[in-house]
C-alpha cells in the first residue's frame, strides 16, 4: 500500500515537467505556417523562344522619283515652266507574306509589374515594283521656252514622263523594351524600341519631248543592301503553359526610315513559344 502511494506522488510531481516538454504550440495557434504563394506567375529572369507569323508590308513610292524628275527639269530651258513633277503618279503598294524568327530577353518583376528588354529577329522577305507613263501637251514658245511673253507663235509640244521604282525588304531585327502587368497566368504587355533592316531599292525617271529634233533625259538610282533604321511598337500577351514554358501572341508595327525617298512599314502578327530559365 505504501509502495503504491509513493508511485502516485512521484508521478504527480513528474507530470508537469513531462507536459511542459510536449510541444503543443499548435493548440495555442502560435505555429507559423508557410506563406501563401503569390496569386500570379513569376516571369523574372532569362527567356528565349521562337515565332511564326504573317507580315503585311506597305511600300510608299509617291515621292520616290520626284527628286529625279526635278533634276531633269533643271537641266534644260525646254522644261522651264513645265510642271513635270506633277506627272508623277506612283502611290502605295501593299503585299504580305509569312515570317519566322526568334527572341531572347530578360524580365524584371516587382509584385505583378514586369519590365524587361528583348532582342527579336524576324526572317521576312517582300519585293514590289511600280511604274507608269504619263503624257501631257503644252503650248511652248520656241523662241523663248517658258516665257509668258512670247513674240513668236507657240507650238503644242507633248511631254512624256516615264518613271518606275522597286524595293525589297530583307530580314529585320528589333531591340525593344517591354512593360507588362501579370494577371494570373497571363502577362499582357506593350513594347517599343528600335528596328534595323537591309533594303534594296531602284528607281528611274525618263522625260521625253516632241521638239524637232525630239529628245529626252534619264536619271536612275540603284541601292543594294542598304542598312536602314526605324522604330517599332506593339502589343502582346504571354501565357504560362507550364512552370518553364509559355505561349505568346503579338502584333507589332515597324516603320523604317526613308531609303531613296521610299518609305516602308510592316505590321506583323505572330504566335510563339518560349522557355523561361
């Protein structure tokens, strides 16, 4: 009997110390659980990928041969007072074709805001040409061409301006900044930067007149593989497919500086796939 009482006393003394050694902080709510993951995907870091699309090119030839015609007009008194420049009727031609390329960039992310830079290369080729011939008849004073006070009889003379031009855009690349806002697994963004491309151009202007004897003058200009710069701007959206793979859709506008008075612009629509590192 005395032995049992001693055991109970020892147990009652040891039990508070034993209970103190048990970690029951979870019952008191003091345990710190892992923080919830952010409600949006992570885009920061290096990435690269490929793309395919359709390019829509615009070639503006309206001012391509005006300078050549002006040079011809200044070369003879027979052209004085004749508005040869108004004969030029070349305009804008549009064409389209497939494109392909790749991109590599780096993103910086703060919460749901993403900013970064990207190098983008597009393989695309388009070539168009335009030509026209226009004739007009003017009463010309043979004694003093171009004079409004002609003592001799005027003679109707027909002037014909024939001009033509062609241009080809080769592959182009862009260096651009991107700014986006993360919404779940989506990253819509805007972009803007500089563009560079190689352009081939040719242009010709010929002016003939029905004097006696008849005559004419021609000027031409050919440029091959000339590097030209411009700017680009656009909109796009990336979508996280897996942890490291994303899909992309994009529309980009590109404007190149004038080459031999020919202006070229491109609207590109693309689909791509990339890998985040």
